[in-house]
C-alpha cells in the first residue's frame, strides 16, 4: 500500500445537492425552497440565531453579572515556580516566558506574581503586578519586587 492507491471508504464523501436542474432531478421548479413563504425568494437571509419568529434562545436565557470592559487580564505565576532561577537573577517577563511560564499573549497582558508556595532564592522580580503575600515572601527571602 502506498499513497497513490489510497481511496475513500464508499459513502464517506457525499456529492453536493444540485438544485434547479429540471423536473426529473426531483429538485427542479422550486429548487427545494417550497412555494411561497419566508425562504422562497432570492436574496433571503436570516440573521444569526433567528428562529422563525419564536423568541430566540439568546433572548430567552437570563443575563447575569457584569463584564468589566476595562479589566486587565493577567497571567498568574506562583512564587514557588521562581525557585528554578539562580540566586541574584533579574527575573522579568521575557525571562519567565523563556522559562515556560505563560505564552506569548502574556507579554502584552502582563504577568502577576501570586503567593502560592515558598521562595528560597534572592531574586529581583519585575512583573506587571504582585499579590500582597507574594511581595512579602519575595522580600522576606531577600529579593526585591519591581512593578513594570
């Protein structure tokens, strides 16, 4: 067997419906649109989510809460993860991304250092934000925190 003799399983690929090709095709005359009515005319399009005049699902469901348009999305990194760096290292967003913390959008969104775990290394940490407990732990270990 090689790539030149691979074929689809019979019935795996269905041909497209060719409408308006004469009465003998079974899909002639009205071309499966029916007679009069909403969808029978040319150029007819329904807006997304339209349910034939019934109250659409998106309007039936309850709306809850509030989405703050000014929210700043941070990528969280715990203090214990910073132990992998050597003593005296300046840890900024580029260094964290290179070490595998977060992904490319975290550079624009920002990284927030969170206080889960303990830190034993003396580091200079530069991040977008720090939780109060994370800042206290880094400074207790002899390091410094800089908000960028």
